[in-house]
């Protein structure tokens, strides 16, 4: 695809993403709707006109020429980035919300964070290359669809210390809640098969969250799920096992 076709395609994609019609864009530019349609169909507008379009859509020209591709999006933050997040609870909160497609106004309307404070947080997160901020109030996530927190990283440790105990210290008795602890003895092949099933279920959760991000915030509730599998035995049971010297040897699972 030529640079011109790429630019026009990205302009149209930006309009679709923001819900901007040809008529609305024409009104912002003081032009007629047919003129805008003609420009975007032929791609023969002048550089001054292109600058005005970019300003009206609040998108830098460089994003149209070379937008971030899937391979450039972040699949995992660095240890330094995660350390900065857990050191500042509001940084972690805003990052979590932006990754989950919350808008600027939704954040300030729901949490005790004012406009200026959120802008300040966004600019600091931008310096950390965690989110992007566009004036006056647009937050853009830099994470890919398959983003995940670092295994055994700072956020993972924060989750184990602070989040998990609070999460599990609940009744799980709401109509949409579910809690099941299952245990048994499985072969290596069966454990691998179950692990694949967990990955598939996690992918389905992410897809549902992506689809529902288009709904109004009032129609969505924060939800969390913990999916885990270990070759493990409760220490209280292990203490009751016979020692190898007893003549009865059993493999620990």
C-alpha cells in the first residue's frame, strides 16, 4: 500500500474509532460534506488541509504515516515500569483502567481523581512509555491484546501480597459469582491438556472484555478471575505421608 493510501486509510480508521462522520468533520473544518468525501476518496488534499484535518481529529501526522503495529504494541512491561506502578497506587489504578479501555471522563467521574491530577498522572505514565496522552483529554493504551503482567514481577508480587487475600476473603455468593476448588491426581499429559484449557478460557475472557468495552460504563462491572494450576499438595497432608524408610513409597503430587 502506498504512503498516501496508508494515510487516508488511517484517517478513516481514526474517524470510525472516534465515531466522527464526514458531516461532523466537514463542520469542524468549515467545509462541505461532499468536499471532505472527495478529499478522503482521492487523497489529493493539500498539506495545509491535511494539517487542519489532523488538528480536527486530534491525531499527530506521524501516527497516520507510521501507526503502531501489533508487533510494536507492548505485551509486557519492564520490571522498572512495574516498579514505578506499584510505588504509586494511582499510577497502577490509571494504567489498569486505560488498559481496560476506560475513557478520561469515566475515570474522573468514578474515582477521586480530578482533571488536572489525571493529566499529571497521564503525562508521567507517558514518560514511562506506559500510556499516551493527547490534549485535551484523550488516553491511549500502548498494550497489545495479549498483554500480561510480568511473571514473578513487581505487580505479580503486589497481587499476591495485597490483592489475592482480599479477593479470596469473600463469599462468592452473588448470582454471577462462581468459586470452585478442585483437586486430584493427574498425569503430565492431563496437566498439559488442562493448562491449554485454561489458556483458552483466559482468551475468551479477554475477547469478551474487548467486545464489552464498547458498551457504556454503566452497563459494565469490574470482574476478576483467577485461573491457576500447580503440581501441589497441601502441607498439612504432606506431613501425614509415610517416610520412604517406612517401606511404602508414594509419589508426591
